[in-house]
C-alpha cells in the first residue's frame, strides 16, 4: 500500500470545482427545455436613474421587435420576449451549439413613480432601451429660502 500525502488545500479546491460542475450540469438540464437549444433565459439588463427619468436597457440580440412585449402595472416594469430558432436543420452535425433560444420574462419594481403614458421603448442593434419619465411628484424641486 502506497502512502499519499494529504494536502487539504488541493482537496478543497477539487471539491469546489466538482460542486460548480454539478451545479452547472443541473442548471443546463432544466426541464423547461422543449427542444435542443431551447430554454428559459434572462437577458442582461441595466437600470439607471437620472433626475428626470429611469432608463432600462436590455441586451436581446437576435429577437424580432414583434416578439418583445413591454408593460407597466402597479409600478412594476415587465419585459417578455422570445428568441426563435431561425430554421431547423435535421441533417446538420453540430460540433458546438451555444446560442440559446426560448422565452424570457423579467420584472422590476421601479424605484420611483413614473408616468406610464409617456414611456418610450426603442430597439436598436440588439439593445432594447426603455425610457420611463418620473412623475412630477418625485422630481426634485428647489425651494428658495427667503431671508428676512
């Protein structure tokens, strides 16, 4: 029997890597997949605020404008959409297929009240930009102080 030197640091990193791999495998084999490459996915989103508006930008490349829905209800912004497979190739032998297809839905509670009637959404170069003007009630106001 050969003695093997125990190195706890190496074993901990090996265990961590194995747990990461198991978790990734679990997430990739989601039951939501209806077909190869189809799954629920979440686009990357930035939310920023200025004095007069809130701006939401979502990266949704490859999605047709008609497949995107933006709605506001009770100060919650909801983005829904679907990235469809362009064409199905039954005879193709893929070496690697990393692009994801399927539906997404993201909802955000907005940090301040907005004027829903004046919300504007633009889609350009795979980025959806939504501009939400703040309500007059929440816009900062300067109040002059009188000196007597």
